[in-house]
């Protein structure tokens, strides 16, 4: 059985840490395991590469941006392999393309279309540990394409599915999945396990610890994902297991709180309330590749309505370019743009069956004087948009209101 391990940027951020990773991998390989290791770029390398790109061109071409960003993971995979070989552990470094990862050509957020494992299998047959550059694959034209920020998680789970791994191990700079980002709430508690659908919502709502598509793939291919610290001893029982079903706790409730800073909103005020308006607005946005998140249309008054939607900051400029003239054509009185917002979400499958979660959420925020700009829900989530400067406080207020620091 093959093991897939992934080590994030901080875990390979210095040569000492990289050697620590090599020791861990070599120890598992010595036990006779067949191992594929996926690595992220060292430390803040990807951010630094993006800064370089923007320094020479404020809107760098997407294809070349991907080519540049892909180098980060190649550096760490080559260095980790060198460290492994130095320790006497036979291994080989592969780029995403060499590992057989094929993607579409949506640069910057490419999706994996398939993985051809022949090269990895060949290396395994020779007793090699395979070290794969995460976050990248090969487009149909043979270009480097990256999977979106944090995408190495997705590389790892996709490889896990292709290699039929029993479990994918994601090693990072925290002990596992917490009741909220431990950097925001020091009393956050590390969970023993979390249901895939809860983790998927959390990841989609900004819990940066896992890339959403990685969780999606884990769910689709029924692969359990262990998230654990790259510093803790292997097998010490640390870490959080993300898996299909979690035993219901007697009083199931909110599992985790997520904060998403990557949000901007557009409001069209007083547009005519007639059929076709939404498609005239969202059609062109979709054609431009903008993915719209939340959409809220309020009750109409005198055949006029207000429509608000949110997008990611990455799509912000394009959204303004498209919606400003459209607002005029659609007869809106006004169009407002706001990027000074964040989303705070409560997530938990137990919330489906218990009433009162929303009421407690709204009351706690109001008691803290935090204004709610917009509310959206799914079956297992309640999300409030609040002003950016109150976001972290909102997380802490809710963490304590739902007593998430205490074991049930
Ligand atoms: P890596 O480089 O290993 O991929 P990331 O920085 O992408 O690491 O993810 C780990 C970080 O995610 C943690 O340092 C933590 O601040 C943040 N985080 C956000 N939400 C959570 C959560 N619910 N549980 C644990 N970590 C979280
Ligand atoms: N290096 C990439 C990033 O920083 C991918 C990853 O770390 O998962 O987004
Ligand atoms: Mg990450």
C-alpha cells in the first residue's frame, strides 16, 4: 500500500526543517512503506515570486505567472530529494508533469483532469521514494499550470486517489484542524476528527488550513485525510482525521468557525424588478470567468430591488469593469463596491437538527457591537459578513459564545 505525505511551506521553510522532513520520510521508508511525498514551496517563496512578477508587470500574464510560481515547488522537491539521498534513502524528484499530473489550462486555478501514474510506479519498483512538486500540473498544451493558492493539498489528495493510498497525510505548522484558526483564537481546540462535509464548508469559507478541492477529492474518492504537525512524532496520535462520517457527539453543535478575508461585494441599488435582470448581470460575469459567491436580492418595493453579490478579491477589478457599465444599462440608480468586509462562518452538521444557533450568533455579535452586513446559510453553516476590522473579534466572540474551548 502506498502512503502519500504532504509537507507545507513552513515545514520545509528552512534547510533544518527540510532535513527534519527528510528524516521523517526516511524513517517511514525504512519501515518498508512505499512513499510519495508532495512538497510546497519553501516558506514564503510563492508570495515572493508573485511580488517579482508584479514588480515587472502589475498585471502579469497568467501563463508566465504559473511558469514562475511552479519553480518554487521544484526547488523544494529537488532539495528534499538531495537531503534524502544524503541520508541514504534512495529517492527521485519529479515535477508535476513528470509525475503525470494533467490539468486544464485555466492558469492560476487549474483543475486536475487526470493522473498517469506510470512514472511513479516505475520509480517505486526501483525502491525509490518519489518526491513530487505540489501545486502544479501540465496543461493540454504542455504548459505549467498551477492549482490555486494552497493547491499542494489538492496535489497530495489527487495522488492519493490515483495511487489508491489508504490515507493521505497532510503535515503542517499546527497540530491539526482546530475549532477556529489558533492564530486568531488562542483557546481554539484541536479536533480529533471532522466530517468531510464540515471541512469542505470550512475550507470554502476561508479556513486556510486545507485547500477546498483537496477535501472535495477526499470526499469523492473516500480517502481519509490526516492533518497533523510536521514537528510531532509520527503515530503519536496527534492530528485530525477528515473523513466521510464522524460519530455524532451526544450534543453535536458548532464544530468550527472560519474567517474569510478574501471577499468583496457589489450592490446594485434600485434596479427594476423584472425577469431577466439576474441573467443579464451574471451572464457576462460568468463569461469573464468571475465566480460569484453569495447573491442576495432584497424584497422589492415599487418594482425596484437591491441586489448584492460577493466575489473574491482576485476577481474584484474585473467585476468592477463589467458591472459598472452594466448597472447603467440595467437602470440601477447606483452601484456600490465594498472590499472592506470579511465573512465569519459557523460550521457544524449538528446545527441542522438544533434550533437557536442563528439567534445565538446574531445576539452575540450584536452584544459586542458588531454590525452584520449580510447573512447567508447552508444546511450546516451560517455566515455573516461584517466589517473587516471586526472580523477577528467576531471569531473570538462566537468561539466563546458557543463554548468551543470546552470538550463536550
Ligand atoms: P501549509 O503551508 O502547511 O500548507 P497553511 O498556512 O496553508 O500551511 O495552513 C496552516 C495554517 O492554517 C495554520 O497556521 C493556521 O493559522 C491556519 N488555520 C486557519 N483555520 C484553521 C483551523 N480551523 N485549524 C487549524 N489551522 C487553521
Ligand atoms: N506554494 C503554493 C502557495 O503558497 C501552494 C501551496 O503551498 O500549497 O500557495
Ligand atoms: Mg496550505
